[in-house]
């Protein structure tokens, strides 16, 4: 199942394995608004209206539950289906699209009422809500957590639970408040007929799809779901993936070979830059950045965020080891291992907030490291105007990308909104070294680190980012030498002494990987995160990467040919954690530890040897027996039983229902996109009430559904990638081969829409939203299918987003059209489902372009308030 | 100059001989597109992969599939990049982007010199790398000083600067991301982000 991804075109070489599976008899289904090469190669292509995947997944969940098709033994043993939820909880069924806890004044949820029965308000976040710090009342805290993005804090591990033994379970799954029954009720309205009306998928096609998926999810067969940013770039994006998790857990498809939910990531090391994050809310290994309200000391931080049970119970060891890696000798037990050196986050400081801070003038300096936000980030104009308000900008890239040159040739210069003479931003362009010119590791989409070796020296002034950041730090430390200011201690005490070599004094990437891997007190490389201690004896830059340099060997550089090892290929590169290739693989065996079937054997209990064994590294304590039941009061991983495969969760179970950790509800629910041509047919609540909107003049929103003025933007719009270009184009639009293969920006429309809008194949079209108007060549193709939804036909427009004004192939950027309404959990923008108008011909130039967009805004009656109300006026839910 | 070196290598002759089944032509080359079509130039050609001084193991820098690459180097220049057949991920295959990687790294359109645009400037200027590094270090420290916050407006200890930000990392190495986060955190900068949020 490929959904929210065009795998054949965006991950072509990975797709070879899908084709290999198909050749061996696997069924391939593609759900996507467009028919692409993925759909063309599939057994079934299901077009749907962009932005309605939760309605479809909810329909599948309902189909499974109505027909008793869940994998009962797996569901009872390995998920929280049996867990009973507290009496206070109210579902969207009761509140017309809202959950209990909604607070109009906070525009967010208090999550207390979502908890398991029997656990005191359970999440780590919940501890704060109980008022362990007296600064705010419980409700204020919960909202604040949403505003800070701290819903994300449990991203890798789920919330902590106190008193596992108090959790009430009904393993018959009949209790009216058990998760299983709650799901049944929540999804009861996601009928095949409703799926047809919301998504535009005919009932017979839906039923065919549902049968294909459920027939293939058994002891003997597993179904995998692959997705990409077609799922994440929505105001309800996290819940898209959650919906797939619910379905896959019900079908027993998680932790088993051939199953899973596979995130197909689009950059060479985007997984690595999440694990070892260049992200505001995380420290390496998914440790949360501290917050001043609850994290005054290391003890408070650990008490607040670690779980008593599950592997996350070792958070103190992971944190202390990180602080030792950062501050070495200076970090001691007496000074809390320099915990106070960490800056605190107090809100959402994500990249789109940074843009707003630039527009406001509070953020004055900006580094761009191989990113091109003037093309690649939503609302490109806001990006450029933000940069025009900086004191200084450093761009590190291969070519003079649009984010480096907007001050002299950007769209605002053309329109007269900016003139170089009035832009005060000082711009440094520093050429970057290519991967062939530096050592280092990428982490691919399977969590696998692979080392690339420097082949040649970089040309001219080009340098690696390792070089840039190391030498920038060295210079800063030299300039601050002798400072007695308290604020400078973290810099001066920092361990920053990597060995260098060569004419440019290139720092050693292997030395950095060794620091990431971690070392024992005697300096030897650690081999497993289980060796980490919380007494300062170990140092480790990223606990989940511990073992990447085991035995003093660069494990990421291993390249044993696939022909010389088993099909799991454990000796090629190194996968975190502990070189496991399939997470939670204890679930590939039944509760007794036997493979669910011979065909799907992966990891199993070997009674003779008294340990887990199999084709992969078992993701479980190796000698914990399947029949092991923990004594009361056991802690950390020892609190989990022999049938708790989800070892990072506090209860060891896969969460069908999320009692804490999400900002917008414990169960995935369909809401319409920020901008939609149709009303929400499932609930009175139109949008995700907890979504973030920017409320800025540079980022106006359009009316939705049946609101007056929505007809001005009648078509659904979705953005996407092409095989021959790479994201914002910095690595493709300057290459003759790739530019020749995809030479021009275009938009894809159906013949029906072309007729309706007067568009000609290969002619020009102008696509308009409330933000901007762009032009594109018209590609009329029956691969774009109008969908019948609700009481109307919805036409869809597809636009690739790679183009900008520089390079060998140039064109308008799709991100001129997009807006800054965000998912509330992870603050990702909604660029996969918008609405727009399309008209024939090229766009107007200069000031006329602005006038055209203004005219659209006027006709649609757009004001600063349009589209920003969290709760839909007609919805009574908020009064609960 | 003997006959053999003059006329016989002519492709048309060789083809005619092959079609006629005469000796001296490429055996079994009835279509004339095999041996008959060879010239001395073709005979002297050697694949760049066989004449390279060394082969360096690498990974495709575009998407997260992580296809294996082999980088062929001659005279300290990249002369070819191919898929690595040993990789269990890709078994030697590359997609159009991966296959264009040599052009990415040897592209004459790559900018290899520092460019500098002063405030209100209308054009780029030259600047040497060392000076640029020093100026950037000064900018970071000045902005940090001007925007340093020990306590926020609610009196909470935050010890940070919101004065500068960084975006990028998904195209970089783990080791590079590690240094960016480490230095940024020590400087008190929290707005450190990358494509993973986008
Ligand atoms: S060759 Fe293509 S599929 Fe493979 S990593 Fe590169 S971009 Fe991805």
C-alpha cells in the first residue's frame, strides 16, 4: 500500500523492491490524487481528493471493526485495545467533532480527560498539569504544552505512566470504555458511503481495497504501508500517520516482516538530522529541550520527562552522557553536569515562527545550510521578506540559489516591493563541499547509517559544513577567551578539540562519530546504549547511535556485499538502535514466543538456549522469557512483561489510543484542510481546531466549504516532486542533464478542468491563491481525475514545487501559493491540500501581479480573520 | 602502409565482408554493428572506471533511499560515479538524480568562491574566506550580545538568544548536524531547524 507518496518517482531505487515483491505475487495499491508511475504499476490505483486520507483510513478501520477482521490475538496481547479509559472522556461522536477538554480561550485541549482509568493523571506532561510546579493551574499548563510544541516531546517514546498495575484492562474487549469499543464508536460513521462522499472513492472500489488489505493481513501474510510528505504536510498530519498506526496495529502488521508503516524520507540524511537533531525542541536521541517551568534542574527534567517504566526509564543516563559529551571535564555531579548550560525553550520556536520573528525584527541573523527557503518553504514571499529584514545572512550551498540572491532579482524586486538600495541585509555566500569531498555518514530512511569517504579535495573556497562549524566555533572561542561572563561559560567549557588534517585543517569526521558513539571512563568506545550510566562515567553524544563505533571500528563504513550475507544484510552500514533492522520485532512472534507462521518467522524465543533469536537483532531483552511477568514495583525495562513488544512505551503496548502526548486528540479524526472547497461532512467542526494559523497580512487564508467567497478558489491544489529534480532545486536545477529532463515548471489538470477553465495543453496557466499568482505550462492529462465528493465534482490541480528564478531551468515557485497554517504537534505546514483558481494565460508582471491577487482577495471577501477561527461557529462542542 | 591498415578497417568493407561471410570480418556480425563497426579509436577507448587511480565508496547525496555509489578518481579529479553493485539497498542501481551525481560535483556552474553583499549593496563583491569567517564570528557574537536573555518577560530563567537562527541539515552529514546543534546550544541559540520540519 503506497499512500501519501509517489514512491516509483520519488524513491525510484527503493521502489525496485516493491516491484520485486510484486513479481513474487504481492499486491500493490496506490492511493493518490494523481495517477503516476506508482499507480500505473499498481494492481489498483485509487484516486481520492487531496486532504481526505484520514476519512479513508477511518473507513478501513471501521470496515475491520464491523467485520471482526482484526488480528484478535495480536490486538489483545500487544496493543492497548483492552485498556479502559476514564469516565470523563468525551469523543467527537458526543461533541460534533471535538474531544473533551477543549478550551476556547486557549484554542487548545486540556488533556486530563483523555487518560487511562486507574492511572493518576499519567503523562509526564500530566505531572506538570497536576501542578508539581505551582506556577500555573492545570489547564494553563496543558495549553502551554501545546503552544510550545511539547506535544511532540513523547515523539519517540510515548508518555510516562504511573502505576502500571492500576491500569484496568478488559481482555474480552467488551467493556464500553475500553479502547476497542471506543474506536468502534468513534469510527462508526466512517462508512463506505461516507468515504465515497468525502474522498470521492466509489463504494465498490473502497470495498475492493478493503478486502485486498484485510485478506493480506493474517498470520501468514502482512501488509506494509509506505508514506511520505503527502501525509505529513497537513494541518492534521501527525494524525494521518496515527490513523495508519491504528489500522496496522489492528491488523497485526507492526513489528513483523513485510509489515510496518514506512516513512519514505526525501533527503539523504533527513532521518539523521532528526536523530541528531538540528531541531529546536530536541537534543540528540529525542531527548526534549528543557523548559524553564518544569526543568530547573537535571532531577526535575528527568522526573518530568522520563517514564518509570519501559526503556525511556533510563533517560537520566542518556542525558548525563550527552552533557558529558558536550562539556567533558567541566560537567560534574556537583554542577548538575552543566544541565544549566542548556538554553530553554518556552514556546514554538520552529522555522515558521523564526520567519515571523524575522518579519518582526527580533531575529536578526540567519544561517542557511543547504536549504533554500525562498523556494522550498511555504509562503515563499514571507520567507524572502523575513530575510530582507535581517542584519546578516549566511548561505552555504553549491550555487547562488534564490535564497542568496532575492535582494537583487527576487519576485519582490520585479514587483517593486523591494529595491537593493533599501535592503540592509548583509549577505555572505560560502560555497559548500560535496559529499565526494568530505567524510561523513548519512542516515537513510531505514535508520541505517552509511559512511561516505572523501574522494577529492573541495574546489576553491568550498568547505564542508564540518569545517565551517568547527572553525566558526574555534574563532568564537578564541574571541571569548578570558571572558568572565557567565553566559560564555558554555562556549569556553565546550569540548571542541577535534583533530584536523590537510591544508585546510579539515576536522576529523570519524572523531565526531566516535564522540556521538560514546566512550567509557577509560576512553574505549562503547558498544551499546545499555552501557550508559547516569554517574558521569560515560559520555555519549547520541544514545541511540551508541554502537555505531563499537570496538573502535566505524560500523557505518561496513560494506560487506549483499551476496555474502543473509537477506537482512546486518553487515552493511549500521542501523540504530543496536543495529536492529526491524523495530519492535518481538511482535513477529506470538505471545508464547513462536513465529506467527513459518512464512513470517523473523525473531523467536529459543527455549533450548533460553534466549530470543532469529534473522535480526531481537528488539527485546535477550533472555526475558515470553511468560515472564514483572513483580509489582519493577522499573524501567524490567517493568515490562514477556508479551510487551513496544519497549519504548511505558506500558509496552502499541497505542491505538493515545492518552497523552498529542495536541489535537487521542484518536485520529477527519478534518478538512485549512482551505477546502467543501464542508466537513463528518462533523460540524470544519478544521482541526488545534491547528496553528499565523494571523499575518503576508499570510491570508481563503474561505472554505460553503462560506461566502469560497467559490472564488474552487479547485483543490496539491504540490509534489519529480524524479529528475530535488526539493528546492539547489542540487538539480544547475545540472544540464536534470534540467534537460525536466525543463519547465508546469501544472497538471484534467481534460474536464481544461475545458471548464479554458486551458490549452502546453499553453500557459496562471494559478492563484490568496497569497500569490504564479504561471506554469499546462499539462492536460487524464491522469488527473476529477472526483465526485459531497454534492459536487471537485477538480484538482497538481504543481511540482522545484522551480525558482535561478539556475539552468527557471520558473515560478509553487510555494508562492502556499500558506503557514500548521499541524499543532510538529508545526509542519499544509502544502499537500489547498484550494486555488486557475485561469488561462501568463501571469501579470510587476505591480499588476499584486493587483490581480488583491482583486481575488476582494472578491472572496478575505479579511485578517478569514479561516483563523479554531472552532467552527456552528459546532456546539466547545460548550462541553 | 599495407593494405590491411588502409582499406580493410573501413567499416563499410568490413560490413560487406561480414555479410558475404568472408574471412577477416567480425565472425557472426551479419548486421555489421558488432566488430565490423569498431575503429582504431574505439579499440583504444577504455572505460573511465578501469583507468581510474582509485575507487572511493560513497552514498548518493539526494534522497533517503541511500543508494551505494562508487566514486572513480583520476589525477585527483572525479571522473565517474556509478552505482555500487554490492549494496543491499540498491544493487548497483541509481535513478536519474543519482546517475547525474558526477555532474553535481564536477559542475562548472558550481560557485567556488565566497561572495559578499554589503548592506544596501547592489552587487556581489569578492571576499576572502578567512575574512568572511572572522566577520561571521563577529556578527554572531554581536547579535548574541545584543539579544541575550537570561530571564524572559515572565521572569523564567531561559539563558538564550533568539537573535539568530539556522535552517538546514537534512542534506548534511550526521557529524555536521552534531556540531551545528552542539555549537548552537552552547551559544544559547534555540532556533536551529532543518527540512525535517518542512
Ligand atoms: S539514486 Fe535516486 S533513489 Fe537512489 S538515493 Fe539517489 S536519489 Fe534516491
